C-alpha cells in the first residue's frame, strides 16, 4: 500500500512538472528567462530539493486549482529542482535578491513585473494570500482599474 502511494506521488509530480515551466527544459538561463518576462509577466519561482518534495507538490497542486486566477494576474510558475539546476542559475539565485539557500527543502519567490522579488516563502503559500499580495501591488491596481 505504501509503495502504491509513493508511485502515485511520483506520477502526480511528473504530471505537474510537465504542465508548469521548468528551467531544466529550457536552453536559456534563469536570468534570461526572467529578463524576458520583466515588464510583461509576474513570476513565481518554486524551488524543491527533489521532484518528490512534499511542499513542492502541495504548492503545485494549489496553483493548478487556481490557474484562472494566475492567468488573470499574468503569473507564470517556474519550477526549479535542485539536481536539475545549472550552476550559473544557482549562482544567479545566490548572488541576487532571492536570499536563496541551496540547503532549503522548499522555497517560493514572487517576482513582480518590475523584476524585483516581492515575497519569499519557505512553506506553501495559500493561493488567496498570494493573490492579495499581487492585488496590493501598484501595477496590479492599475491593471484592475483598466479592466
């Protein structure tokens, strides 16, 4: 029974990771990807020590259930797995404003359209809390007025 549960978790993680962006599948560096999204998209970076990390799976499930809200707020989710993270990307995260600690099991980063980190979380964040943070941003308030 326990083996079946582990297989189910692995399968779910595989499916979720294929739906969300993964830097490991990109030819571009994390910095280049974030630079392209600047001024156009908000980004949530999700970091996990491995693909089966419980908080990572939990957060991805919450985001999958809230896809409409993420789309409305121009949010892209990028998943970073420790073993797949290229050294230049690791150095970028450690040397910039991310307060990245490679030994963390899980971390999440909300990056605004201005390219700056708005929030770091070390446990899965409630989607409503994430949306409140985004909706309080000046650029998002302008977007809501225009809608």
